[in-house]
């Protein structure tokens, strides 16, 4: 027997397992999260005998006589202080890392009540946050230290939920204290566990799948193969992704699922899975777009190896370049990168009625899941109900099916509740990444430095399946010419299938790649002209009424000039400063249906905000509350935001394309206007509206990418940014200044936190992050992805600006989620070019202080 203390209670057990598993599975202390089970991420941080420790590392046999404190063991005073300080600082986004951060903070403050910021950074070094960039977490911990040290009372005044002010997120307490439900925190009576057997090879013909030994195991509930799937082809847009690979078919990457095993106990799952025997005929994989585009290349999909081609032509780029005074031509390469969201994918499915399915999920759209699962099972949509729990980060990586369809399939087949959860290593292997791109850019200007034309060819490795490869390529192409005033462009893009891990949506959505290429070219053009890069960008920046290279007329909300002016002093502050600009669309656009929707219902004296807009940490629920508060003057205590549910919340589209603030925000505003009118008629008495519902919808019609209009409207709006990266004398980043035009600010802490986190992600893209694959096999673990930790992160100064006249939607608010990551890498490249004279064309950059 092993004896130890957990949160003041004596525990005895004869088991010897990892502490994390014992806390979560046996003691049901699920505030301690499981982010990697590899000791790399810190989400499972607890305190053992006063020291912050990752609970996934020690076994119970090593804890004899020790005292363990988890997030549930905080005193009432500590809970109150940490909730307040993390809320006030804006230190919470997705929340999955937050309990671990709090425990790391407690271990520090218990030993050192007056830490410096550097000491806070060191205390957090073992804890990764992918959302915030650490800035506001450090601020929250320093604030908490002062509250404890000076015994300050915690303010109880309620904030008014109005726009453009500091307002504490409504979901802070459940995330700080670990009480909010993520899917993996849920255990249902009679629940079974399922897992997919993955392909041993990136490309091989599956000759035979023998499931007899697995089915004979006493703990096995079922083993499913492709013959058990009613409709075996799924896909977010293109239906090319196999639910399970059939005997006789060829695998396309090492994440392909061949069989699903379900057991009564999760401890036996891997053992039963290993009993499934597979015979392969191993084939040579195609691991580069060049190999896939070769005339004699085998077909990876029946329609060919090129997923899609985009060709955007405006004006006469060839003639404009030929007649220009200065021309720059360069080739650029960018890599696969991993979202590294803190919560690995997990779903629970269960029977719902005689032939329906209910799914607990954590994705970027419950309606996308509903459509794909209904298609797979050949059920009417009304028979599939999807409910979202908390979502521990996404960044685009939770748009595709990963575990949801497999959970639904097993629940449908067995009539039992089932949980499917990816280990961190499975997650790395399975879900789509950022597209690697090979890009050739030619950019030209006249003798005075005014841009005249550009040509570009972009070849994107879309991997084994389409995912969002088509739209990503579109955005890379439509934004490739940047936020500048010229119209002669010829941009050719191809997304090519390979036997690599699929590529799909990732923060920036293709624009991170093409912006890197363009902005680097602009610096060399500036040299040729004799202008400095700040002057060159200021000269060419688009303004209201001018025409963007993609043909859209820049609206009165266009604020790129204001962004460039805002970072002027930062750029001229150092000879080692680099600058870059970017634009990013708000909304899917390019002719695709695009709508935000919301229902406001009055139930038991509360205003229920019902929308399916997914929150992966960006603060959708808080934004909705502020929209209602701004419109109706209703206090936050009278507002409740429901989680996405296909039976209760109207379809507000996917949380992608930086669209939810503008689209769902405007839908909420419209519903709130109707509720306000009804309130005025009722004399302002909310109780008199009991049972009433107010529906808001905001739909935008845009022009397709193939439009022949002189000035097509590709997107509802664009956000703009200029960033400056300053290096110190050793080549480390000293600071980043990020000016962002996001229109009307909804929530100050949230928008600052989004920008800070996006900038840090951009620094990782520039310097350290990579997802190496060899022959189609990923060669990476979570701890080797190159994610920046607290001690690696420089100060980030956020400057919020806006164009001359904000737009009309959502009080003029625009998206920021993707924009803030896009210009960081080229700004880093420029800073290093000024630092050592080497013009780097690949990411992550070689021979820097971050990669010797």
C-alpha cells in the first residue's frame, strides 16, 4: 500500500500508476488537466511538498508520505484572489492551461511573496500557454502576489458590459478553478472507450485486417472496420477522407484509421488494439509536391494529385514589371507547423432516442460536426445532436473531424456511451497542420518607389486529404499582394496532395506564408529605390477609396496607414528593428454563404444568449454579453450565455476566418435591438418579456474569386496591422510593437491578449517552430515542436488603432484572431537582415540566436 496526502486528506492505495491518472480517474479531481502525459506542457501541474510538479511524471510508489495539493485544494481566499486577478488582467483564454498556471503561481508565491517579473517567468517555464503569450498571466500573478502580501480585499463591484472598456470575462472562474467541463472531464455510467488503429505506413495497400484475436479479448466490446460504416467518405469541403481504410485500398498517411476497437476499460484499450493484425503491401510514398506533380506519379486520389488551382489576374503584371525601374525576384520556403493547442481532441457520443446520436464535443463548429456525422451514418440531421463543452484551443486545428465521427460510429453500433480521446502523440500524427509552401515572388516598383506589379507562384503541400486546403490556398493568393495600392498582379497557386500529414486551417490561413514572401521582397525593393522600409510602406499603403490588388475598393474603415504611423517611433528607435505589414479578411467571403445568428430568449428572468459560435479561447461569450449590454443596458448578472448545441442554438457558422466578432456580434446586436424595443414597450421590465424570443441574423453576400466585376467585394471587411520587431545586441528579440486596426474594440483585455498571443506564435513561426517529417513519418513530440516558453518571450507592446470611419457591423468591430500572427515572421526576418546582413528566405530562420 502507498500512503500520501491529497488536499489535506490521507489516501491509501495498492495501485501503482501515474499520479495524474490517479487524480483524474480515481479521485475525480479533474481540475488537473492532461495535456500531453509527457512532462512537456505543464497543464497537470500540482504541488508536491511545496514544489510545483507535473502530475504525469511521478508514480504513486514514489509519493509515500508526501503531501499533494491540486487546484481543488486552494483555500477560499486563494480561489477568490486568483479568480479576480486572472480576470482583471485578462490572463484567461481557452483555460486549459490555467489551473496548472495557478498551481505554478501558488508554489512560487508560497515561497516568495514578492517575486520579480523574471522570477515569475522562471516559475512558469514548465507551463506552456498557446493562447495568451504569457504576458497577462505574468501580470495576474504579480497582482495576486500584491493581494496576498498586503492582504487586500477583493473588489466585488460588477462591471457594466459595455464596449471598448475593460470587462472581466464571464468564464474566468470555471477556467481558473478547473471546474468548467472539458469533454475529457466527463465520465458517464456504463461508458466504454474506443481508439483507432493507425496505418503503419504513409502509403501501403491494406491486404488484410484480421480482427479475430481482438474480438476474442474478454474486455473487448466491438471492433469496427470500413464495412461497418454506412458512408465511408467524409471531408470538411471535399469528401475525400476515409472514416476507415478498407481492405484492398491504399493508405494515404500514417494517421489513417484502419479499425476501431472499443473496450469496457481504457486500461486495456492499447492491448486489445495491438491484437488487430494487418497485412500490407508497402508502396513508395509521395512526400513532396514535385513528386506528386510528376507525369508518371501514381494517383493518390481518383481526381488526381492536384487538389485545386487558383489563378488571380488583374491588369498586366508582366508588362508592368517589364516597364518598372526596380525588380526583385526571390524564392521562399515555409514549413509544416503544428497548432499545439493545449487540449488534445476528445469526444463522447451516446445513443439519443431509438436511432439518434448525442455528441459532447470540443470543436470549432457543432453544425459542421452534425452534418458530417449525419452523412456518415446516413441519418437525418435532426437525429444527430452536438453539444459543445469548453474548447481548449483550436487555431484552426479543430475544424476537421478527428475523434467525433469515430465516437459517433461506435455509439451508433454498440448503443453505448463511448469516449474517444487522442493521446498527444496521436494528435500530432492525425490532425491537419499549417501548409508548407514553396513560393516564387517577383515584385516591382517605379523609380520613386511606387509599387507597379507582382507575379507569384505558390505551391502548397496539402498532404493526404483536402481538409481546408482549397480556401487556404485562396486566402494565400488573394492576400499575396498585401495592403498596398497597385493592381497589376498575376498569382498562380496550386494545392497538391502528398502522403504527408494533411494541411488545413491554421491561424493566418495561408496569409502567414504569402505575407512572409511579399514583405521580405519589399525591403529589397526599398533598398534599390533608396527609401527605408518604413517610408516605402507608408508611400504604398492603401487608403479609403483606393483599390486593393485583389480589386476590392478599400472602405472607410481601412486603417493600415494609421498602423504604420503608430509604429514609426519603434522602427526608428533601433538599427536592429524590422518592420512588416499585413491585412486579413473578416468573414469567409469570396461568394460563400456567410451568416451569424443568435436567439435572445427570456427565461426565468434571465436573458439567454443562444448562438452556436464556438469559443476556443477568444472570448465569444463575453463579446456577446457586451453587445447585449451596449445595446440594452442590461447588467451582466442578468445575462446567461448557452454553450453551442444544435438543438438550442442557431447556426452561426464556423469559428474561422476571424469572423465571429463581426458576424455573430452583429447578429446579437440586431436581436438586442428588437429586445430593447420590446423592453421599452414593457416599461423596462425584463420579467414582462418572460418566454419571448428575439432572433438576430446577419448575412453578407460577397463576390466569388472568379468574379469578372471591375471591383468585386471579396470580403465584408479587412483588419490591418504593422509590427516592429527589435533585436538586442545578441540577436534575441528585445521587444515587439504591434499596431492593429481591429475597428471598434469590444473588450480591451481580450483584444490585447489575442494580439500578444498571436505575436508570440508568430515569433515561434519565425525562429523555432517546425514539424519535421521524413519519408511521410512525422519526427516530433510535443516537447520538440519548438514552442516558446515564458522565459523566451519578449515584451509585446500593443497599439490599438482604427481607420477613419469604423464599419457598421457589430458597432464597427473587426476580427483580430489571425491578423496578429501574420506580419511577425517577416518583421523578424527584416530585423535579422539589418542585424547581420543575411537575407533569409526559409522558416524557421537558420543561424539566429534561437537556432545556432
